[in-house]
């Protein structure tokens, strides 16, 4: 089928074509994330770092791809998965429910954002997407919890953090006590210099994609 035929179909049924295009886009994002996590092994560094009896914080859990991936690790006892966007959270909840029992019972999911302090967040998210940043605001429906408070509630000295929050990384870690955290893999979205300085003060050795504005940061305790 050529371009003319495609345009003719679009004009014949614009609403249906638009809905189909949106569905295809969402499916493409879904498979893109699966490929990144399971085939490209983008979080294998953090996987290798896991000690016995570890709890993993999956911050920016999206549709549950990384939570499912780390649930297969024998050294990881529990995963706390945080996803603030309502429609994405519904997809996350559905995906986790379909996992084998021994995997899904390791995963706790939370429809809230982790930030530098408690409050609410606003977002322009209208669909299932992993590309929306959240920001603290005066009111709203999405709960924001301070990372430090979440860490305080965890009764374990072995904590890993996976973080992909589209630019909220610095404010999240700025006031958190990371004593119990021994490794972090995060995706930074605005040159990592401030984060490197912050995490270095907390006793982490840092590696990044040098010179890249967007990339992965690997932080582990000395």
C-alpha cells in the first residue's frame, strides 16, 4: 500500500486512524522498554551488585519491566516499585498481577512519586508513558513522598536503588540519608555534575557517560 492509499484511509476514518496510531505508539514504547531491560540488559550493572537479603527501590517503575527483571534475582528479597502516573500505574498493576506467584509476591507497588519532600505532584501525563517529569505543587491528586522517609521505613541495611524519573533525580537525593544504600543506578537527564558531587559526599564511587547530557550513572559504596 502506498502513501496515497494510506492518506485515503486516514481521511475516510480520521478518528479510527488516530486511535489506531496512538495504540501502535503505546505498543512501540512497551516493546522498546522490554528490549532495553531484558535484551540490552541496561540494568545488568545493578543486577551484579545485588547482595543477599537486599531490598530494591524501583523509582519510576513505569509498566513493571524493571521490577519483573529484578524479581528474578535470588539475592533480592523485596522490591518497592513507585509509579506516580495513574494510567501507567494501572498498566503496572496489571502486568505484575500476571507474573508467577513467586515473583509477584516479592513486589510491592505504590501509586506515588518519590521526591525531596512530602506533598503532591502535578504532571501533564495523559497516557501510558515513561517520559513525563513530575514536579511538586500546592495541591493535586498524585501523592509525593520524601525518599528519606521511605528509606527510614525499611528495616534493612542492604538497599539498592534503580531510578529513572525524567529529571527529578537531584531534588530526590538532595536531603536523603543514604547510609543503608550501597548501590544506585540512575538515569540522569541534565548533565550529572551536581549529582556526582552530591553522591560522592555520601561515600559513593561514581561512573557516568562522560560528557553526555543524558545517560546512566553508576554509584557504589567504597
